[in-house]
C-alpha cells in the first residue's frame, strides 16, 4: 500500500526525486526494485507465531507488543508489519487489527500474566486513535498492577507534526497518561521514527518543544536504509539534530527482510562499520544501539556468533529469550559474489549453506531455525550433513575444514568479521 500526506510530499526535493531520501522511503520506483532474498518470509519476525491472542505479540519474558490498529498516517515501504498494516494488495492479504476484535482479549491476556511489566502500544500508529481511545487504553494498562512501563509508538512527530500543535485533545490524552503514570511511580513515554535529517523541520521542533515542556519523554527508532541514511555523515547529523530537540536516539535497526524491500537492505559488516564511525560523536546515552531484529529478539550488530562473508550469513543467539536457538541475518544478494548468488537460487543449496555455516562457525552444535521456521523444519535442518549436501556444488563452495574444537565462544567472538565481497574489492557495499 502507498499513503503519503501533503506535508511529506512538500519535503521531497522533486528536482532530485530519484535520490531524495524521503521519496525513496515512501514512493517506490520500479527501477529500484531487486529480487527478494530467497530466504524471505512475509512475517520475518514470526510475530504471528508469538501471538497468543489477537493484537498481542509476546516474544520477550516481561514485555508484550500491543497492536491496536492497522492504519498509519503514511505507509513506509520497508514496514516490518506489512503483513498487517494498510490495505490488501495483490501480493498480501493483510491480518487487519481492529479495536472491537482485539482490545478486550488482549487486555485480559496482559492481566493474566503477572510477568508482563512492559507494554509497547503500536500498530499501525497510535496517532490514528481518537483521544478517548488513547485514554481508555492507557488507563486500562496503568490499572494493571504489574505493568510498570507503557511505550506509545507513533510516527506522527516526523510525518504529521501539525497534529501535535493543533489536536489539543489528543496531546492532552498523552499528557494525562504521563502524569498519572508518574503519580503511580510508573512510566509512560513516546517512541517515534526519524530516518533522515531532512525530516527534522521547524514544525517538528515546535511540536517537540510542546511535548518536552509537558514532560513527555521521546525516543527515536531509526531504520538503516540503503540510499537513505547508509553513510556516517547522514547518521551523525541525524543523531545530533535529534539530540538538539530532546529526542533520545534509541535504536538503529537493520532493515528487516520484508517483501519488495531488498534494495533497502545492507550487509551486516556495513552496519558494524557505520556504528563504529558514529560512536563517540556525542554522549554515550545519546548514541543509538545498532541492532538486528530476529524472531528471538533484538541483538547488537556486534554480537553475531559468526558471519560467513562468502554467502552473507550471520548467526545470532538470544540466551535469555530462546536459549541456544540460532537465528540468521542474510546480507543482500547484491553484496555477494556471482557464484554465491547463483548458489542461493537453489532450494537444496540453501539448506546446505545454513548447515555449513553453523557447523563450521559455531564451537558446538545448537538448535537451528530459519527465521520463523517451525520445529519440524529446525529438526530436519539439524540432521543434514554439511559436507554431503554441498558435494555437488563448485569446489570453491565446499566447506572449509572445521575449526579446531578447542575454539570456544571467546575465540569466536574475538575473530574479526570479514568484509563483504563488494567491500573486499573496494566497491561500495550498498
């Protein structure tokens, strides 16, 4: 789905529309599209698999995501929740979220699980709710004794800042929840989404000034996007300018594997390099974490258990969430060599690649899982023999000799992660 309001249209430099960072985020061009990665899944974070009742995603022990609407002021091309947000398309029939269907069962679920302390209210976008609904939901959550923190997710500051300046009742609803939470020794804050300095306008500053004067704390979650903010200068400017208007730079996500967004995605080593290049420009508390989101939770880009540069596969483990279950991040195919790209095109070869990288890069066997895969698929993959599966592929792609068994986790974490094929030859990685 495509939705863009007049305010955002006015921010686009139409004389350079092909490279404009705002146009690239919201208005797709056919010439930019790339074939999806062969391992793409529509629900890349397995949110539906972690949804015990409609509208709830319970992935972390003490936190839930509460999806309260399927509508946003604008639609981002790279939206992780494209399986649910917006209108149905030729490619996807959406899992629409409506208040009547989900709010009461979702609230009952939260009440019944005393381990839940943190609730992220998202969707869709909170800005699409009426003030009365904001109050209803916020107060219902604050009334649950074990809920300590409520985060309200909205992109309204970046794409519709005039709402903050003119919709006084909606802003008052947020202010009331923040004040009530403080009186209860709880916390309510706002999470927003800026990706590029061009989105920070005088109107945004005025809107943020109003929120700040009312004591509303705001964090930013950006997405690292090729052709939008994948250079250190742009990221430094974004971080500094957010800090100046009292928005805390919280996260920079690698773009998830969403359908028709392969042209936005970047290799893991590129994210690691950019994180190093921006760290130190300002106070540590005002420097975002660069992360990969997986079905097992968010992981720091530097915490990969391994990175196979030849095939562009990284492995992440989240012990506190899913124990030793291995999750993957896949570099975009464009960053790989020609032969590796051809190998990914074969379904049998894909199984062999994942078996190979896990067997050769990890110190001991762990349960394997493709993003969102079921238990049967995990067990099937873990029984494959890496060497045998690759026997019919070019010798250059046969597994290297296994690492010495004395190499433990410390040695693996200390091993430098190679550059991508493109970076190794001096070519741009994005």
